[in-house]
C-alpha cells in the first residue's frame, strides 16, 4: 500500500503543479494560492470524518511546521513555473524533495532493502535527467534566480514530507488539516505585504480550484503512504511527480523534451519496480 498511495500522491501532485503553474502564468503565485489553499483546506477538513484521531501538541507542532514549509515551497514553485518551462522546474524541485526526507529517514534509523536502495538512487538520477533542458530549447537557458527558487521549493517540500511522516501515527488527518489551515492563514500576510490580495475568476478560477483539489488529495495519500511504510521510500516515489507535470506540459503546452529527459522518465519507471520489489 505504501507504493500505491505514493504513486497516487505523485500523480495528484503532478497534475496540481501543472494547474497551479498555468494559473500562476496568468496571475501571480500568491493570488492563486489565496484561492487554492482555502479549497484544499475545506477538503482536508472533510477527511477528518474518515480519518479521525486525537489532537495533541506534537501533532500541532508537526502540522504547523509542515504548513509553513509547504507554503514557502509552493510559493517558490509556482513563481518559478510562471517564469520557466515546467519540464525543467518541476523535476529540479523534486530532487531535493526526494533527497531530504530519504536522508533524514536513514539518519533516524530506516533501513530500506538493497533493491529499494538501487531504486532510490535510480529515482534521483531520473529526476536529474528529466530536469535537463535540450540545447535548442525555445525558452533558452533558465535563469539562475529561477533555479534557486526551484531548489528552495524542493527544500520546503522535503521539510513538509518530514513533518507529515513523523507526526503521530494515531493522529488521523489532523497533520494535513493543521498544515493546510496554517498555510491558508499564512498566505494572507504575504499577499498583503506584496499587495496581491486579488481574486481569480472564470476559467482561471476552475484551474485554480483544480490545483487546490489535487494538492489536498496528494497530501492525504502521501500521509497514508508514509504511515504504511518507510518515509524514505514514500518520499522518493512521491517525488516522481514531475513525470505527470512533464507529460502534461508536452501534451497540452507542446513543451519540447530532450533525449536525456526521455531516458529519465524511463529510469523513473525502473526505479518504481525496484522499490516495490
């Protein structure tokens, strides 16, 4: 179940990032999150019916920490997606989103099987290869500032995964509920300070709502995945989400991919097989 839940989380994160990136290209990232976060928050509150649990201070601390880190990660991610090709930015964030929890998990005593180790390494290599931009890419080279934003997003996501993975296992859906409420409240002062207290309407609103729904679902399935198995495995599989984003960018935005990127997508599939062996 760990692998299945993580794959579902990866697919939902990939679709959500694509939708959020599209919306952020038409409006700024903070304005988009002002709408998508409350949508996700409502959905996560509903999950408490299916996944109830006691609320402790430890759960609150992990939830708030995850909410802050996740919010900062998403702001950086959406901002980067608005300025550069999705088939570059999404995989770059996934590198650190995979490495940080995997290293942390091993540091606190997790010991994946030998085949899973090879799968983890291949998964990281796959993410790196998918992030390679072809020399003749029409967007040209990605600015260093944008790459830094993508790396900061990855750190934020990695920290978020750690917080969710180490929240009390009997706390039900409270960790993701608290994290999302924290992010929904925290984005308001950021919007106020940057003078981006706008709203989205029409078709853009539908895209933004889709981003919020997918993100909420992804968080839930990652939480379930981490609780059913090792955080190091759940985080690496979930961090394969760029495959969905890249495929959508290719199919709908006609973004070009290079040979190394296609090799990376193939390695991603192999890594899943090894991790699940």
